């Protein structure tokens, strides 16, 4: 029997060149397609394990070309909860650059270990005394390091336009993989780089896609936290922020859905139980947001979700029963079932002009 060999695919010249072109897969077991069809962009299959590989490559390669980073001399200094730190560590090792990652206790043990394996120096800060949050303390440490380290360079993922620009490609790949642009896109918001890049692609190509940004309860990205949110301390990294990021622009999202840490755990475990996808905490948040707002979607809609990272770095938290039980006092069901989809209560409300709808858990 004669078989036709597969078409030749030229090898990538290095690991950085393999970033992007991640698979888009149907989630028909988790979201039966009789009402709407859901496809997931598996960003955890980037070589560094997350959507932040795109951000890091865009920023680092531009800085190298501009002479802002010099191999063997420069040191990159960045605030990170883990994924960008790993992406930067991979590229800094590749290009002969130093790296200092400033993180906090929410970073998983696995993330810190991976950063150090690549040769990064990891500094962990405690909460800022004035605000009780980690991000202001991380940024203060970054500024001190920039003032004292010779050849220090700050990518500033919270404000760097190059990071956001990289995610126009993310949206382009989603559209190219589907018969038509999706009616809805769900993605997690942290620095809002992915949100901005995808939203700008949608705007520039006049696509009909409506974007739902998934934020964390207690986060202030899209406005001050409501009084009921203020007791919530975030333990799952990857989405939400204690400061509004400079990359954010009005009108990027049509709707904002806030999810709790426990909902992130439920979403992660549902993905694993139904789809055999081991995804990270913010991916679970995206799944939880879609489950909760399913009743708002029109029948027959096409939905794309961006799953930012993989779950092997959350084995000690999201996927460990003892941690979940100690943190939340309960465990999700073993088969991934959740409460039936419902319209959030209180229902969607329109915030100030130019701002998206916001829904609460």
C-alpha cells in the first residue's frame, strides 16, 4: 500500500519562531453544540506555556532590534505573576540577556521553579502596606532595581503597546481557523494586552464579534470594586489587577464578567473532566464566565474562548483537593458539572457611557 507523505513543513529556526499558531479546538463535550458552538484557543501550547509568549517575543525582539537590549550586557526587570516571567526567561536565555522577575506569594511554586531553571533571578515581595495589594509593591521593587542595576531594561507589560499589538495575531488566527469570525469572544483581562490586541483587530476589520472580558472579583481594571467585592482576596493569579493598566482603552469590551477564585477552580476542573484539557486558573475563569452568561447568547452563536495557559503549574493549588478544601471549604463535583447556566444576578447593567456592561457572580 502506497501512502502519500505529509507536506513538508520547514523547521523553526529557534524556539521563539514557534510561538503562535496555537490550535483552536471544539469544546462540544463541555458546551453541547445544540445551542451554540464553542471553540478554545489553546495558548498553553506555546513553547513557554502561555499566551504571554506572544507578548514577550514582541517586546524583546523589538528592543533587541532597536538596541535597547544588548546580549551579554542588558538585564530585563519585570513584575510578573508567573506566565510573562517564564516567557521572558525563555527568550532571555535564548538571547543571552539577564533577567530579574519580581513576583509575590500568589505565584505558584512551579512557575517560580521554571523561571529559575531558565536562569532568572526571582524576587518575591509582600503586600504594599498602604493598599494591602501586591502589585504596587512589585512595581516599587521594579523601580528600585531599574535605578540600581546597570543595563536594566523594563518591558512594562502593563503599558507597552508592543505587547498588545502581538495579540492582533491571536485574533487573526482565530478568524482564519473558523468559517466566519466568531459572534462572541471570551478572554481573561489582566494587563489587558490580549483584550486590546484582539479588540483592535475586530475594530480594524469591522468584525461583528462581541467581546466579553473576564475579570476577577475585587479587581479594579474596569472601575472601582463594588462594596460586596472588597472582602475578596484573590489567590488565583493570571487575571484581575489592583491598578487599572495603562493599556486599557474605553470600549474594548462589550461586557465584563467578574468571577470568583472558586469559579475558576470549577471551570478548570470541568475542562479537565469533560474535555481532557489541563488548563490554568484564568482559563477556568473564562469557562465559568461563559457558563454563567450562556443564557444571554443567541441560539446558533459561534463562540471563541482564549485559554491563556496550561494547568501543570497549578497542580499544588487548583488541582489539589487539600488546597481547594482548605481555601474554599468545599470541592467541585468530580464530573465537571456546574449549576445550570443562568442570567447573572443582579442582571447585566450598563455602566457609564463608553464603558461595557458588567455582570457580577
